[in-house]
C-alpha cells in the first residue's frame, strides 16, 4: 500500500483537492499532519489526521516522514 503524507500549515484549495484525489486512489493511505497552530480543514472520511505537537511529537513526525512513500508540504 502506498502511503502519502501531507504536512499542512495552512489548507489551500490545491492541498484539499490533492488530498481528496489521492484518497480515492486504490491502495493509497493518506495521512494529514497539521503543524503547530493549523486549523482542521474539511477532509474526506478515512483520512488520518495527526496534530503536532498535540498528539505527535517531532521525533514521531520524522519517523512518519521516512515511512511515507510521498511527502507533500503545503
């Protein structure tokens, strides 16, 4: 399974469209990490959402980055 990670400081329309499109792709797991202070955008059901530093430390974020097949920072 392909793992895609989106790092959001803000949620521009292009980011939300890309997340939606990738979420519909078969065999793709999409995770969104909201960086410090980012608001929670409207995301498709099934997209994993993590918050830094509330529920994900920076060391764990680094591990998640290396485990992912694609990382996109917005």
